[in-house]
């Protein structure tokens, strides 16, 4: 029986690749990549040859059983994503779970992931935090934000540059314009940027300065008074359901 290796790749600077990750990718029988064109640049940089196949969110449900059988037959397989650690807002969970259910050893290497440097650089508490990744684009988005309004832990979100301004405006609406945030852009790349301040101010800044690149939003947790206020609001709603509708 072979083994599944989950291998993080750089989120920006190619030099963020670990020696161990390079050695594993050179030794396995098959490398599964989210986008083979993107990964080919990294593999060429480190003179990594071998077989390369695609494994992404659009085909993973079809290919996972085939990959599982290959590993059971003795093939060592490595899974990488375009950037960061597979499984963190990228394909990886389904394959890892399937292999575990089949008794296949899954070895995950430590390495790059975008939200850790963004969190540590934000200046907000990072001893306890809430990772939300990408919010729903439409259905369930605002209800999820309402649920998070009283969250006291530091919150972490991923977002597209095309939706950043709207997202910050929604955050300001739900969490309050004065709630602190830090927008980390292009982590580990040449033009890395951290924009910190109240949600309202940061939203206005990006409405005048078009954002580009990969983005991580760190939002300050709610103060104690917000938690109490949110708890009391839901208590009133449960005691008098019509209150919320203004009846």
C-alpha cells in the first residue's frame, strides 16, 4: 500500500518551499495539482519531474476513487494546490477523508498558508481565532454575518479583490463601522500590503484604490458589550417573535 502526502506550496515567494516538501515531491509516483499549468512553474523551479495530473474542485468527486485505488495498489501520491496548504479553502478534504476511511496513511507536511501571516501581522489577538474562509457569495451570506456579530474571537476571511469593497461595507454594516480590521494583500509577494483600521475607513480607502491579488481579511472580535447586546436581542426575539418584524 502506498501513502498520500499533502504538501503545502508557497503562497507568494517561491523560496517559501521547504526542503522536505521538495524531497517528497521528487520521490512520489504521482503529483496531483489544482492547476497543472500553475504548478509546473513551481516544479520546474525546483527541478521536480515525475507524473503530474489535475485534481480540483470540479473533478475531485469523479477522481477520488481512482486515486484511492492507485494508492491501495502501492503508489505514493502527493497532493498540492495552487498556493498554500491543500484542504484550507482548496481541494483536499475529500481525498484525505477517503484515504483515512480506507486505512491509507495520510501524511500532511507543515508549510505555507495565507491566513497565518495575515493573522499574526494584524495586531489582533491570535491565541484564539475563528477561520471562516470564503463566505457564501449570495444565499446565506448575511445570515452568517449576523451569526458572527457577537463572535469575540478574531475572525479570518478570504475574499476576491473584486468583492472586497462590498464585503467590507457589509462587515461595517453588521459589525459596526468602528470595528477594527486588517486587510492583508499579496502575502509573501513583492507588493505585500497590510491596511489596518476601522472597517468603515478601510472600506472607503479601497473604494478609492482598486485592490489586486489574493486577500485575507482579519476582523477584530466583538467586545463584551456586543456579546451581551446580541444575546439580549435574541432573547427578546424568542420571547416575542413578532418584535423583529416590527408588529
